[in-house]
C-alpha cells in the first residue's frame, strides 16, 4: 500500500473524520431550524369539556345553573413581521457554525493524514532498524565463532567467550525490541486506516510543495490552515449573536389570524364561529437590565473567540517554525551520522582483520561494531525525522491532503457564510463595553437617592 492509498482510505473511512462530518450535517439542520423563523406557524387546537358559569349575564337570562358543554376547534396563524434582527442573527450565527464545522472536517482530515504519514514512515524506519539489528546479531554470531576458535587455539580465554555470548544476547534483545516496535507501528497504522499496510513504497520528499522561506509558509498557513479558518468562523458566529442582542430593545411585530368554531364556547350557549385577523406589536420596556447584561455577555464571548483565534494563530506558527527547524537540523544530523556510520563500517572491518592476527583486542572489535550499529540507526532515524517534518509543514499549512492528491469529504465545503451573506468579523470591532465588576446590591437601586441623604 502506498502512502497516497493509505491516506485516501483513511480520509474516507476513519471514524474520527466521519464523526466530524456527522456533526457538520447536524449543524446544517440547526441552520434550517433558524431559517424556519422566517416562515409562519400554523397551530390546530381542539377541546371538549364541561363548564358551570355563574355570571351577571347568565343570571339575567336565568341560565346560571345550567351546565355548558363547550367543544371547539381552532386554527391560529402567526407570522413575524419584525423582530429587531433576531431571526437574521440566528441564521447568520448558524451559517458561521456550519462553516466552522466544515473546517473541522478538514482539520480532522489533515490531522489524520499526518498521523497516517507518521506511522507509514515509522513502519519503514522500524523495518530498516530490524534489518540493521538482524545484521548486527549476525555479526556477533560470527564473532562468537571466531572467539570459540581462538579459545580452542589457546589465544583467548573462556572469559572472552562469555563476553562474546553476552554481546550476542544483547544484539538479539535489540532485534527483539526492534521487531516489537515495528509491530506496534503496524497496529497504530491499522487503527488509523482500518487495513494492514502490506508492502510499502518510498513516498519520497514533498519539498517541492514547501515555500522557500518560513515566513512564506506561515503566511500560507494563515490563509489555508483549517484550524485558523474554524476559529475565524467561530468569531463570525459570536459577532452574529452580538448583533442579535439588540433585538430585545426593539418591538416585535407579528400578524396573527385565528379561525374558531364550536358550541358553548366563551360562556355562550349554542354554536359560535369566530374569525379574527390582527397585527400585534409587543415591546418590552423594562426587564431589570437583563438585556443589557446579555448583550455585554455576548460581546465578551465574541472577544473570547477572537483571543482563541489569536491563540490558534500562534500555535500554528509555532508548529511551522518547529517543523521548519526540525527539517533542516535533522537533515544535517542524518548526513553527519551517515558519514560516521560509513567510517565505523570501515573501522570494524579493519579491527576485525587485526583481531584475527592478534593486533586488536576483542573489546576493540565489539566496541567499534556497537558504535557502527548505533550511528547507522541514528542516521536512519534522523533522515526519517527530516522527511516527516516536511509532511508536518504541509499539514500545518493546510495542504497535506492536496499535495498527496487525496480527496476529502464533501462535508468539508465551507459554503454557508457566503450563501447567507454573513459579515466577516473585524479584527477589533467597536463594541461598547460596560464595566463587568458586580456588587452585591440590586442592579438598579431605586432607593439610592434616599440612602445618600
């Protein structure tokens, strides 16, 4: 399985991504609920019962003692004509939330793609370490054979044989550990992709997709990173709620129509038919300062979202700078370690020949081989770390899936703010901010003038 095939499989089947996609669709239906506020409501009501009514009119008619058996059915139609912008703000808030959920699908896709790339490279690295450890164990097996011959010939002692056996056991232990690490990486890969990796292919470098400077990479991340985009959508949603907080200060005007028929309704004997249409205006004049406090709360929530956006910007920039540094430094380290491993390989070969003629001690050979093995493993590890840093850079810039040419779910399409004309959040909106500190007195102390006297 190639890396591209693995990422494609993960992006279409991984439950974490599908969970984010389900959430996006759920928020879309929340948007549909908000849009329904623009449409009329139609309610059907029916009732049947018994009533005894003693009123001046019925006493005059001499029917005060007669029971009524009211039964009626009615339709009520209500259409809001003006609500101070509350419906509009709810639609805009939910549209922004839809886009935020869309960007979180993309964010989760980029994160899963990066995790797949990490485990894919880890499997390739651990496979190479297993081969190196197997070769190291084979070397120690050969050395132990040489030692046994030397012990038989009297040039080495039994202590040397024991030392060779100990080094062979240590090499076999390292081989076992490397094999366990390889299997662990395959298990993690299976969790992400849902399929075994099979045969791997070298994914190669993606350096061509990386900008020439770290500043250019940061700028690209500001435009394309889905975490930043999601935080921006959250800020737009918070601003929409602030605009909606002005609605309680304005009247609510609605058109209401009722149609009602029944018998013995409203205390009157016999059949009644009642048709009514009216325009109703409701305007709250005082609510104890609750609406002002609610608006200030929403202003603070909008400020909180802007700070969350700023935090996201800094975290993404930190990731890019760290990956940029890791990419360069690990590549340099890998080059140095490869040179060291090459030198150590020649040194081991030379020491082994000298050991056979008695010019080098057993410790010299074993020490040189240990250094050779460690430097080779470290060189491979550094090389893969540098390669992974490239993929990490692309993910932070929001372009890993695109670079790998892997499709993302349709739920990642952030269309709603454009569709419903949601204003883009200002970096520093001019909201009127009232002091937030609260005291234990009443919010509006009507006796304050008396107390001062």
